[in-house]
């Protein structure tokens, strides 16, 4: 054990290498901790895109593979901290914008994933440039908790239509899921470590097990929402050998989608900036250096670029796994590197993705109800870092949050944002548009609609401008304690 580890009561520090058998178990714990959050994203987007169970299984496998590759690069070459990379919740609103726009044009699930890949790839290149250039330290001064708080709140609040409607397909199952998550994470976790580490995973296993038993007994019929179908699992090969690179086809690029995605990238970078500090201190390494942060953001961009190539979604640091470092006092990057290899192996196991895709919709709906509100609560936590007794801060945060909800409602009158092309004006799609907007042709109008339809982008722009134009001290803005 290193001396720095001993001084910080860390069992294994950053450079320590536990015996392989023990390291493997610790790595598996990291994989299980991020499993629930990671699988929930493809289970959200798969049905939204109209994917069948086989396609959803393929999506889950791709996401696992992407997380593994991004984690291995981050822990080995990037920040070199024990950070698991997973699907970023910051991009959910943007991806729904892309999905709905392509769907309105009659696009297939593959077309939707191609458009998502294009937005991810371009944004990833920009993120990598910001990281390796060292700009992140300067940008952080412009993005105080007054701005970041409302943006993160909107990530969760914008998902309200995917909670109760999906859970309501079978309330008995979804309420059981929610109840078990509450019981495990908030009650039993205080007396048992296993419930503290795996509340979501345990709730999923129990409820899906009950649904499967009821399906075998004939209590749940094939037409029921809670029926467990294993056809895709039985038909899938053990090893995924086809469609690893660009599994959905070549990416397509759209300026409006890319600009909307950049707001999500900014939120993701700020989140990772904070995660690097938390993880490094928990692992006994003190505050990360500027070079570490720059490499971390840079390789996070490269990781997102890889996810665009491998058919997944954008990746970012996972806070729940950083919490696991603090709980277990194991900050070894070697452990996380083994975890990355495990994730890569899961990405090549087609049957694993098919099994995860068999989770019934009401179970997923209950999971969303429990998780998405928590995302908004994290935004409240971020906002609390600034001076909430300041009228300045309250006004900026309140306006950004309200407009982040209200402006997309205004732009919802646009029937097909993606169809706005050269020669067509905003007035074609928005008869109520202001005269200035009516004069915007083609691609410019498309960009305005894409940004205006994304609450997170609206909040980021309003908050960023007001927070940096209206006078306020660093302490008031939450930039210093």
C-alpha cells in the first residue's frame, strides 16, 4: 500500500494493484453499480425509436462495449483516475429531439441512430479540442452553479412524460419496483452494505424474477405489459460478431442537431470537472492537476467519438461509481481497468443484451420514476453551492429554469423541425413566429428550432449570458467558498 493511501485511510490507492482475484471482484462491483443506470438509457430510447427486442438487445450490447472502451481510455490515458464512463443523462433531451425529428420524416430506427451518431461525433471532436487545449479551466469561470444547477434540473424534469405513462401500463409492477428501490436505498442501506451498493440492481432482479414466474404460471399473458419474452434471448448467438463498427450504418450530419448537442456536451464537461475533483480526493490523490483535467476532458471527447463509431450514445463520468470509491476505500485505477475489460466482454455477448432487453416495460417505468427525479435533485444540489439569499442568483436561476420549460412549449408548434430546409421560412412551420424569425431561411431556421426545442440549451444560454453580464462576486456565484 502506498504512503498516500495510508495517510488517507485508503485501502488501495491510485497506483496500487490488488491481487488479481480480489481486483476482479472489486471490478465486478463497479460493473454492477453502473448496470441499472446504463441499461435504462437504451431501454428508454429503443421503444421510443420503434426498435424491436432484437434491435434493443443490439443497442444494449453496443452501449456496454462503448462504456468499456471509454472507461479503459480514461483510466489509462486520460485523467488516470478510477472513473467508470457511461451513458450521459445530459444528452437525453437532445436525443429525443433528434429521434422525433427523424421520425416525423418517416425515418427508421437505424436512421435515428445515424443522426445521433453524427451529432455525437462532431461534438466529441469539439470536446476533445476544448480538453487538450486547456480551455476547460477558463470556461469553468463562465459556468457557475447559477447556470449549471437549472441545466441539470431540466435534464430530469424534461423526462416527466416517460415516467408515469410507462409505469401506468401495469401499476402493480411499477409501484413494486419503486417501493423496493426506496426500501433498499433509503432504509435497508443503513444496515446492510449490499443494499447500499446495489439498490437498483436488486430491485430489478426481484421484480423481473416475479414477472418471469408469473409469465411461466400463466398469470401474465403474452398480451400483458409485464409479460417476460425471451424469444430474442433464445434466438441470439452467444457472441456478437457482426456490426461492431457503425452497426446502424454510416452517420448522418445535421448542423442543428450538432448545435443542440453542444449544450449537452457543456453540461457533461462541467459534471466531469466536478467528478474528477471528487474521485481524486476519495482515491487519496488530492485535487487533480490542470493537466489531469485537460487530459480527462480530452479523452472523454475521444471516448464519445468512439461511441459514435461503435453505435452507442455519448459517455461521461459516472458519479455513482465515484461514490463507490468513497464507500469501499478502493481507489485503484487497476481495478477500474479490469472493470472496463468486463464491460467490453459484455458488449460482445449478444445474449446479455437480449436478456436485458427482456425487462418488461412497467419495470422500466418504475425505474424511470425513481431515477429521473433524482437527476433534478442533483441540479438543486448544484444550485445550492451559490448564495441563494442573493436576489441576483434567484432571478437568473428562476428565469433560466422557467424559460427552459416554457420556450420548448412554444416551439412545440413546429410540426417538423428537421424538415426546415433551404427556401422555406420559419413562418411555414410557425405561423405565430415573430417577424424576425419569419425571415430566417433554411438552415438558420432549423438551428433556431433545434435550440429552442431543447430546454437544457435554452437554460444554458439564458443563464450563461445573465450570470456573466449582471455583476456578482465569485463567492455569490458559487465559484469560491
